[in-house]
C-alpha cells in the first residue's frame, strides 16, 4: 500500500501502517521471501513487525484484517463495538482475485509469497481507489 501511496504522490495525505494480532516477530523486518516477492514487482518493503494496539482504533480511519481470525481478534479488542465500522477485510477491496482472505504463505514455498503479493497489490489498488474517493484528502488519512 505504501508503494502505491508513494507512486500516487499521496504521502502527505495518507498514512499506512501494518500490525499483527499476535506477538510473533515483533521488531523483525519483513520476511525475506515476502521481500523477494515484492522486489520482483519493483516494491520495496520497509518497517518492522509490531502488534496491533487498542490505540490504533483511534489513530486509524480504517483497520484491515487479512483473514477471519485476525478480524475476530481485532473486534475482540473493541468489546463495546465503538470502532467496528472501521474494521474491514483486506480482500473486500480486491477486484481481480476471488479470494476473501489473504492466505498465510509462511510455511509454504516461494510461490505462496508471489500469490499473496499479487492478491495484496490487487486489494491495495482497490483500497487506494476507495480511500481517494471516499475520504476528502485535505488532511492525512490513516489505514
């Protein structure tokens, strides 16, 4: 998503961050196989793993889950339901792939990472279109 935001010269309007729902790999860089799959498409992955925090509900306009387990884990952190309208599935924005969840390629081969990158590029393109048409980009928006 950050790659598309940069390509669209929208870094002054949109903030995008990534966080997991478990404590695995906190502080680690992106998986080398995912980095390689992204690099083959001209995308540079940056950052390090962090865990989703309840303050993210306040800090972000959209919270996107990769799969149903993550979706349920995120909603469980909002027991009053105050922020449930902010939580969506990433694949809701995909237009060229039929998958409704992003598969976890971690224990498979490199082709799984290629598949995930292709799916995420599709979903991110749809997400960017949604954000730019839904939100007025006069100030920074966070996804």
